[in-house]
């Protein structure tokens, strides 16, 4: 087995008197999809924001490529190779796919000594990136707003991969999608993993996690309930852990088995 590309060791995060994370440890490996599961309020969002430089941990260590890291901000983490695709994508619907793809990293060409957006180069690279992910656009000038939710997710994932992501964090990418769009996004995750990139897939959907996951970690109230490899845990066990295990069993008993 290869070494972890990123290790989150005993991570704590406090917001005043509120303890959002209470000693969470997770190892993420290249070419693997590590699914981070948990109900609302489990600490998933705080954890990935700490991994990606949005929050500084109150305690604990972040080891990236074997070295202790202290990311100053998300841009610092991105430059190191940690990219996040959020559930609510930072895209401009009326702008073209290629413009959104290169937003903030525009290729330029000189005309009469002045820099201009290199439209042709951007279009060529965008179409090739989409082709690799199995998305057939009408053209790179197609407005992002005309794409399906799954296609927009794929554009964002392709963009992160193109700009050098070594760890790709996906924050609930399938939560608002239909069955077909979800299938496309899960297929994209599989393609990214096969390129050697480590994927951290945040979800509350056990079925989606099991479709692509290699390793599963369940959070509950800011703590790790456990980590298991594919084949070491059944869907029922994973669902039970995520739902609170004993708490759900007690509730089910009190309600006469109706939960």
C-alpha cells in the first residue's frame, strides 16, 4: 500500500465554547476514494474546511506528502494541490463553459503587445478536458447555465484536475441530482481516482458512497465512529453507524419498531 498523501491527525476545532471536531483522524491515499459520511451536524463541513485551509485547527496536525502543513488560506491549500468542489458551484451561468473553466487562470496571448484572453486555446483545452471525463458538449461556448447539474459538477471536477489537484474534495456533489446525473458524477469520480488522484467524497447517501468508495469514515457529533475498507462493512452496518447506531435502536424500540 502507498503512503497517505494527506493525514489529518487528532484534529480538533473549537468555535468559542462549541467543539465542532473532537480529535478526528483520517488518512487519505492516492488513487482512492475516501468517503466521509455523517448526518447533518456530524462535523463533515468543518472537517473539510480544515483540510482545505478555510479553518485552522485548534489542535492536531495536518501532514501533506509527508510534511507538516499549516495552510494560511484556501489558496495556499490549492497551490499545494488540495482542491474543493462545493455543492453550490462558483460558476457564472451566462458565461461559457471555457470562460468558467479558466476563471482566475485565463490563458493570454499578446496582440500588439497587449494581453488578451486566448479564446482558441481555452476552448481547445476545455473540450479535451470534457472529453476525458466523458462529457460531450455542444461546444466550449455553450453557456454553463444550459448544462445539467451533473454536467456542471463534471466541469468543476475537470477544472480542478486540470489545474493540478492531488487531493480532490467533493462536498455533497450528488445531493441535488437525479438518478442519471448522479450516475454521471459517480462515473467521473471513478475516472479521477484512476488518474492517481485522491478523492474525498463527502456524502450522507450510503448507496452513492458504496458505488465508488474504497474507504469509509463515519463522523458523528465531531468524532470518528470508525473507518472501514470496501468489503469490511455491509451497507446495513454503514447505514447504522451513520444513523447513530444504538441511539436509533433505542428510538426504534420506544416507537414500537416504526423508525
